[in-house]
C-alpha cells in the first residue's frame, strides 16, 4: 500500500477512534454512555454515506470536479478518481485522434475499402473511393446488404467462401463495366470483413499492350529468321573450310532465336486464351510419345524410365498438355549430367491424378523456386544457354496448367535432382477409353 494511502487510512481510523472516545467521555459525564456512543456512531456512518454520495456524483458527473482538500481516506479516494478520470480522458482523446487519423487515411486511399458485417453481410462503413469504384452512397447504403448493392457482381457466393475466398482478379465495376477491379476479402476479425477493391484498368491495358507488342514483334521476326536460316543452310562448309565453325555457330544461334520466337508466340497465345477445348487426352500414347522425345534428346546418355500407374486419361487440350509435359521432360534431360536418370510417373492421387518428372540433375537452390516459372528467369545463365533453353518453358507450363485448373509443385535439392509434379483435380480425370493399351512400367533407354 502506498505511503499516502496508508497515512490517510490511519488518519481516518484515528478520527473514528477519537470520536468514539469523546462519545464515551461525554456519556460518562451525563450518565448515559450507550445512547451517546450510539448517536456518535450513527453520525459517523451518516458522514461516510454523505462522502460516498459525493463519490457517486463524481463518477456520474460529465464535468471535471476538482477533488476536495484534506488528508482523509475519502479525500485520497477523490484524488485517485480524479487522476483516473484525467488519464482516461487523455487515453480516450488519444484513441479518438488515432481513429480520426485512420479514417482519414482510409478515406484518402485510392482503393475502395468497405467494412462488412460477417453474419448479416451488411455494409458497416466505406471510404470515399467506394463511391466512385463500387457505387456505394452515404448514408443510404450503410446497413444495406453488400450483395444487393454491388450487383451484378457475384458477391453472395464469393462472401460465402469467407477466409477461403479467392481474389476476383478482373471484375467489372457496378458503376462502369469498362472499369476493371481487383477485389480481395480480408477477414480481420470474427465479426467483420474488409472488402478491398482496386482499379486495375490501366494495369490491364498496359498488360494487353505488352502482350500485343510481344506477339507482334515475335510474328514479324518469323519471316527474317526464316530467310536467314534458309541462306545459312545453303552455305556449304566444304567450299570454305575456314568458315565451318562460324557457320555452325550461326546456325545454332539462328535455331535458338527461332525457338525463342516460337515460344514467345505460344506464350502470347496461351495468355490470350480463357479456356481450352475439352478433349479426351489419352495418357498411354502421351507417355509413349514423351519417352520417345526424351530418348531422342538424350541420345542414350541417360536412363529414361516411364511409369503409367494411374490407368486413367485426362480431360483437356491434348496439344497444350503435350507441350507442358514435353517442356518438363526436355528440361529434365537438359539439366541432368550424362549417366543420370529421368523418371516420368503418372499415378492416381485420391480422386485426382499426378504426373511427375524426376531427375538426378544439378538441382535448384530453394531461393530460386518461387520465381522459377517467371518468363526468362534463369537459375544459371551460362548453363541455360549451353543447354539451348529459352527461359520460357516453365512459364508456358504454368499457363497451360492454369487453363486446366492444375497446379505445379517443385521439389529440389542442390546436387540431388528435382521433381516437377503436375496435380490434376477429379474434374480432369476420365476413365481410360481403350483399356487394351499397354501399361508402361520401367521402360528404359
């Protein structure tokens, strides 16, 4: 107990003892001790009740009341209450200032911010940008169902997913269909969600301009490259032996540039597509084709193993899936030293299926894995150029898999090799049409 409170407490007890002692003395003088002591005790109780009333008035008063002077326990209580109220007002003022600052910052954001009550899915608050991007109006839309106010956006189904809701990457604004929005749902508490909408119209236009530029440039490069490649083929190294190394290098680089242009055109075509034909992809012939391609690229320098354990086919584009699988297999062959092993395995995974390509090559450092599917990203520039890669193969794989609602998992350890696994959901698995096709197991070359 602090010294001030202890002294005030003992002073109050001393005053009480003094009053009772005086009452006893007066009672002895008049010959009526107990009535005088009783009256004195009732007076003390009444005085304490009166001080208690003052404390209650202080607690309920809205204005600041200065504490009375004195050193009794009630005066000390008054001072403590006064100090607590002053500190509480200071904290409240600070919190209000912070709240105003946060609301001003949210109001100044170029992104639309909407606070949505989780259970009722009603609008609780929104900033100024929500009016221009989402069409919300204050105060009419406060408390209104967010799904009704943001028609024709599929808000009800999206909000029902809650924490698992995927961002809407390209949604039309309810205000202007030409305005494209990126919507994200952030559950920041058990009761409220934060709906954030960002205008991505300019970014999408720039992205489209980039795609058109790459596609147009790649298309225009086709003709001059074909001419250069044709003239190089016409030159006979036997007529000019000294030119042989130069001609060989020129042919190699022209072929590499041609492959780069073809990959860029393929990537541009995939980026422009929103869906693919839904065909039956026969996996037994597909795996046989992949084995032949790997053997041709390896030229007996590696051990090629192909395993078909799933016994099912896939639904999707046969051409695009072959392109993706072929890229994975060719990468495994290119980046595996002579004498290594490449294993292609197609197996079931629950109700889905997985195709994995495992090699015993150089491996990929973990720091490179998050960016390995970016276009032109190279783990080792010198090694990639020596192997003839364009840096676009895994980017093409990623786009093909996205169009098939599949995902690519990469596991790698430096010096131990890598495993690229393509996971397909149940909706992409179909019964094998021709059950007479042989099952590939441990075929090597």
